[in-house]
């Protein structure tokens, strides 16, 4: 069978559902709810993304492309697929349109024509061997969708490796490791074990013999983060050896319908409360991962059992504070430019803290990892976190060279420098990684001698509320100014501005989801009641104009 015949035969097995329209959005994934059609709706999408992965690899002269099947924090019956470029970064933006084109080709012949056109446009050489690695999370629909992916890879004679069940950041890590193996940019051992070994070794070095104050309880959203965190713990020093005690909860991956149900980072952030299953005592550190373990938020109960959230803003400011302190202690304060990247979801108080107290530059970008990551690379050390807990720290090549070559002039400088160097290995610089970020936070708190209360007291958050509003068509909402204002529908922003003006320290915006027909409304104000009221009223405006 020729390659053309194989592509057509595979497409016939996984036809596009009539009436469905797909879009590759914000470098996240082609994702649609599969509540009523848990398999059929996405079969064709995954098959076609497999074709695109082949084309992308051929375009990059046979470098390895990653394919991850996951729907992150979405409900168990959703699923999706995303591509990973060779250095572990998100798919290049210009290729999103090609993903959308292939996903929406109306039939087998239209798909083949679109596939052939992309190959011709890029003058792809047929002799180049495409290579792909892939993995999935714990969703029940995963194995079926993997079969569709494999069909496409076989049809295009793509060399591939199945890494089975992984967290999304682990696949990003492996993709980069495989592509840099044997080069001066070698990132690590290209195995799951290598991932654990790298994090554990860096964590131990970064600790510099500091001690931990109590344990940390980690809610794994009943997703893939549960078994992977349990595996990582095996590589870390045990509590009896002076290591960190990590208590794992919500790690049930046997019952897929429990994924993200009343637990996980999105639940905690959106509802501003701990998961019902949480039984943590006051002042005990708690953290929640999302379904594919690429985001994390912390929280604790105050002495009077009041819930306190330590979200992505808090993690970003903590990391920026610590890295800035280490750079100065190492004698590199003037030689490492540290900057913070945020989105419109960042609490206004966090922005003021970074600007006024840490005296570091802050850049605001549109929501989406591609925007934050790109802006972070403009700094020598770029810290980026979305308020939802997705983020990382990126060290430029220049920063890494300076850290590698710098000669400390005292034992104190040497200690700070060693910790900084360890952080460059501890932090997964390819993408936000909840497991890596968990260890980063714990290192910083140990060095500072802080508990969650001391961390929270660095600044006072403005009360805020995030509301999800279901709409018929999210595409009618067009945002500008880093998604802080709505350009369309016309007149809506004026209505929001009018509402905001009635509240002290009020701020609000509405942004269409990139993955579902919903609009997320964020509001903050001087008091909890005002923030809730402002959010409810802006949500009312969204419902009104959406019909």
C-alpha cells in the first residue's frame, strides 16, 4: 500500500463528525467536550494531528515531535491533543492554522489534499524520516485515541515511541532530552527515570542542608500526577533522613470518573476553598495539581480555619524574590536581569508587590503559555506564572553561561551560587510542571524558614472572584490589550467599565475560553462582598449579550 493509500484508509477509519468544527487554540490543544460522543468526536482530530506531527518533524529535518493526549483540568469525559516542538516548547504559532485546517477537512480526499499542500508549501523532502514520541494521561478514552494516533503515524511511516502514561511536563522533558542528547545543550537522561533522578539530585543540592517545617499535603486531582508524584518521592530523601514529608491525597486513577471531581488546582482556584476531601489541620501547607500535572496552587487554613489561597501569583513572586536574593548573595545582582511575566488574571496586589517592593520589571501578556514563555525569554531570568498555577522560570543561555563561569569570592557567595545552579536543573524550563514547581516552592520556604502564613504575609491580595459563564458561541467575544478589554461585542466593555467604576479598587474583565464555549469573568475589589458582586454583575452582562 502506498503512503497516499494508507493515509486515505486511515482517514476512512476515523471520519470527521458531520457539523463539528475544531480549532487549535493558544498552543494548548484541539479540545472539545466528548460527553455525548466520548470516542467518535475526537477520533478524527487525533488521527489528523498525527499527520501534522509527521509533517512538523519532516519540516525540522527529522527532529522528534511530541504528541500528548490530555484535557488537563477538564472533566473526565473530555479529551484533547497537543503537540510539542523539539526543545520541549509549545507548537510554533504559525503551525496552529495547519492543525486547524487538517482537523476540519470535510472528507478523506480533502484531508489528503490539505496534507499534500502543506508538504508542498514547505518543500518537504520525502526521504526525511519523521520521528514522534507520544503519551497520554489517565482518561478512559486515552487508549482509543492513541490507536487513532498510531494509525496516522504508521500511515506516514513515522518512527515513533509510546511512553504510555505520563504527565504533560514529563513528555515535554523527554522531547527536549531526546533532541539534545549528545549535544552541548543536553538537557538530561531521556527516560522517565532520568526525569526523577534529575529533579531529586537538584532538589537535594538546592536544599543546602536546610530543614523543613512540617509536611506538605498534595491533592493530585485523581489524575496522572498521583502515581508520578508517588514515584518521584522514591528518589527523594526520606523524612527520616531529614527529607520532605509529602502526603499524597486524591490519587485514585482506577476510577476515571473521579478525575478533577471536587478536587484539583482548577477547583481550588475557582471555588476559593479546599477540596471537600481535604482534612488538613490549620497552618499545614497544602497544594493541588491539575489533571495532567502542569499546574499547581498552594493553600492553607488559618488559625481560625479561614481558607487562604497561594496561587500562581504567589508562586511567581516567591520565586522572583528568592532568585533575586540569591543573585545578590552570589555577587551577581547586577549581572542577572530578573523579570516577571503575568496575565490579566494576576491579582493587582501581586503586580504592585513585584514593582514596588521587589523593584523588578513586570510584563503583562495575553493568556496562554506561548505568550508568557515568549515574553519570559526576553529576560535573562524570566519568571512566569498564570494565576491558575501554570508557570515556570526560564534561564537564558547568557544567564546559564554566567552561572557556569562565575567564580565566587567567599563561602557565602559560593553557597548562593550552588543553590542558583541547582535551581536551573530543578526547574523544568520547557513548560509549567507541577511536580518541579512543588519542589521549588518547598526549597524556597525551607531556605526562608517560612510557613504558609509568612509566605502569605508578603503582600495582601485584593479579594477576587473567577466565574465561568457558559455561552452559545465564545467566538463573538474578542479581547484586546492583553485580554484586559473586550473589543467585541461592541458596547460590552463600556458596560463593564461602568460597573467597575462603582467599586473601590475595582477591576474586571471577561475573556472567552480557548477550549470550550464559555467565558471566564475575573473581578477584584476592596472587599470580598464587592468582588463577588462585581463578578456576578459582569457575568450577567456576558449572559445578556450572548443570548
